[in-house]
């Protein structure tokens, strides 16, 4: 038998359909599912629409970590709904305030050798434990919970060899920022990143979580680490050593692509606005005045990340012009921070503690002041994500954030040695952590008679029609490269409370790009039966937020024509019956203008037979031109799209 890498072993162990040929669709058995509340409400409504009796996965967990601010009844009602849905469908429930889904799942449920799908793009963080963990749209997660295989195009596997050891003042965040500096936000599309090499022995499981989490920012399908002695040590610290199994690459295995990072050569790095791929050394931008530093989030969730910040500010005071915000990732982490004095160090220095959850990362509070720089240990800095329109969010390590909080300006943490006569603190992880499971609610043995609790803001999903055979509709938007899901359907405290109310949340579709979109979409829906949008490369990068597909669908979007798509968004479009067309000739992108009308004919037959789909573009003066487009859907996806999406397809199977 050929030598296999870790990724190939994980897929082989769970393969149901297809072969390990890059670009070909495969179907895998899924062991675990992760839901968070900003997307989980839709998943639970989808499970209701499917008529599911009980979860078929080994473990499924509904977390409440995004929409924690209860400024009115909406979020509180959703919390009650999610708990009732978890009980009804047989899921664990992590109560509001228990913590961010990814680190809590890693602490309590993650197991080497298992597969996981999550309705959050950063679900790939579980790859830190030797899992195959993929963030995807909620409908895919609902299908997996219902016992269906998870389908994805087989990615190429990029092996990244890590050698050496990180220098002082450089940490795991700088490793993933180095990957983003090299490969940008499109560099991981169609790939799984697998790390190996002697450098791994110096990276803890939580260090690996930092790297795996932000693999989503590379556009990667997921990130995979081996399960080794560091994995075992982590599980032992969580009193789960029995869940450990060794999982390593065979000697002589091969990778489709290669890269290597010499850890000794890394320096502190920082991502400038407004992309995680806009990375430079901290030293290049040092000295710029800042107003905020935020430490925490799923991208730097470990006890060590808070400890190092606490040691840097210990006995000092945060600069008077800076707000130092602390986002603890779980109640368990808070208890451990108190135990090792980190909590006191941060509070005494002037840190502002917030409840355990995503908070500022998803724009749920902690918005920075207008026109000022905010340093964050978070994974994303897309425009307006923070809740401030002209935000200047920079992404960095806890070391850089803490050092800068003291000086009031972007500071290379290595300068702490001369500024404060400080040596780099050496972290020693407690052998056994304080464990807290009090806010995890187990699924009941008998779930048959549990009633769903739906407040007035919770609306069941509407029926989606089958794909029409012809259309004559306007081009409502023409967009450029790397349009993110935050721009298609924004996050934040104003919008996310409507995540279980499709008619209301649809009013925010594309408002970051064009505030007139909703009104124009409703008008064209009535007059023409729908519309399309046109985009360039990497359309809908970012989160797994399927509202970025279902809200435009609700407003009549029948198709997108783009040069290329981000993986999750492309799947979400199909899942909700929106046709994802691609240019046969990318230069044809220039032939479109916003306001054009397009004609599509014999659409169903062309989609089914994989024929070239001719798009006739009609200008306002009556001139017209036809361009060829194509799609890259699998046979299964074609079937799903023609029926109007996965829910219709699944209900037909049940019947």
C-alpha cells in the first residue's frame, strides 16, 4: 500500500463515494457537527424543514457565542429557541457565556482521527487535534446531522514543513500571518494545508489551533496537523487522555504542493487593513498611534495567549489613549486565568473584560472609534466588520497587541527588552487545567415530545422553487475581486439578531456595497421575477454565513456570474438554488455593466448536460452581445440545483 499523509488517511477512513483525485467530488462520513448561533438558527430551521427525528452524528453541539448582547428580546428568544431545538434534535447545547465554539469544542469534544463539519468557517481549527474539520454552509451541516455524507471537491494537499524553533517575541500567530504574506487570501483555495516537520514539537495543540483557525483566511478547505505527543499532552490537561490516538504521516508520503517555513527566521508580523493577506513586519509600521487593542477570539484562544499578554502588562498601566479589551474564550479559561494570576495582571493594568464569546470579532460590541487604529488578535479585518465604517483593524499576535497597548502606538514586541528591560516570558502550561462543564447541556434520551420555542422574530424557511428554464432579468450589481460574505450580508449587533428572520435580514443584503440594492431587488423581483449579480475573482470569500446566499435568493437572485468562487459560498449558492456560473473567457467580465439586462434560455437542459450556457447581454440602447458561460457542479449538485436546493432534495428522499 502506498505511503499516505495524514489528510489522505483521514479521508480514506471516512470515504463513502468518489476517489482521492483532486478536483473530483467525494462524499465522506461525518462523525461530529458544530453549530454556532449566528448560523445555527438557520440550521435548526433546516432540520425542522427536513423533518429530522434525531441527530445521526456521534456528536453534534449547538454553541451560543456570537449573538450575546441582549439589547432587546431577539437574541434572548433565539437562545431559548436554540436550546429547545438542540433538545428536540438530540444535540449538546453550550449555553450563552460558556465560550467560543472552536476552543470549547477542542477542549471537550474534539478527537484525533474524527471528521467534523461546522456551520462556521473557522471550524477548521479542530484540525489542530488531528481531525479533518471543515467549515461549510448550514445546509451541508444539517444534511450531515441527518446522516447524509458530506460532499466536497477533493482538494490538493499542500505539505508545509516546519523546521527550527520560534524566536523570542514571535508566536503561532506570526506563522499563519507568514503563510498569508506568502499566499494571500486565495492561496489556499482548493487545498488542504498539512503541517509536518521537526518544528511541530515546539508548538502546543493550542498554538496549532491558532494556525489551523486562520487557514480559513487562506481560503483553504481545511488545515490538518498530526496527532502526536503534544496532542496527547493537551488531551491529558483536559482530563481526556483516553481520547488520544496517534495519527502521523507515513514515511515517504507525498504531497501535491510544498512549502517550508524556518521558524527561527520569523519576525513579528501584522495584517494591515482591510485584508488578512495584507501582511508586513510590525517594524515597518511601528510608531503609528492606536486607540484599541483586543486580545482573544477563536484565533488566539489559548490560556497561553492571555498569559503572555498579562505578563507583558504586569505591574504597568495601559496607555491612557488605548482601550485594552479582553475577550476570554471560555468560562473555563477565565477560571484558569484567575488561578495563574493572569486575570489580575490584565485587570490591574487597565484591561476591560467582556463575556466569553466572539464579541468584537463579529462586530458584536467593541467597535473602535472613527478613523483610529485597532489592533486585534482576531482572524479577519474586512471593511466594516468591526461595526465602524472607516475602521482600521490590524491583525497581530498577543505579544504585539500587549506591547502596543502600553506604548499607545504600534510596537514591535521585541522592543520591550529595551523599553522596559523585559526578557521574553517563558510559559509553562498547567499539567491539568481546571475543567468546567457546568454550562454544557446534554441531549435528552427521549426527545420526541420536545416543542420548539419560537419567539416572534423566528420565521420558518419559505419554500424554494425549482430552477426556471428561462429568464430575462437585470444585472443589479457588478463587483470586483475578493468580495467577502461580510460585504454581501454584513455582521454586527444591528444585523445578526435577524439571522432567524429571513425577510428582515434580507434588508441588509449588499448594503456595504450598495445601499439601494434591497429596494432595487424587490422592485425587479416583482417586475422581472428576479435578477443576477456579476463578480470577478474569489467571490464571497470569508465566513460560512449562508445568509449571504439565502437572503439574495429571497430577494430574487437567480444566478451569479463570476470569474471564480470561494469554496463555501459556491456550495451555499447551489444549496439554495442559485446558479453559480463562471466565465469561459474571463475578459467577458468587462462586457457587463450594472443595469444591463440578460437573457437565459433552455437553462435546465444546458445545466443538466453541462453544455455551454449562452448569456445574452442587452444594453440600455438595445444593443446586445452573447457570451459563453459554464458551471463546475457535480452530478449530485446538478440534481440539487434543478430541484431548488438541498432541502427539497432531502425531503424527496424522505418521501
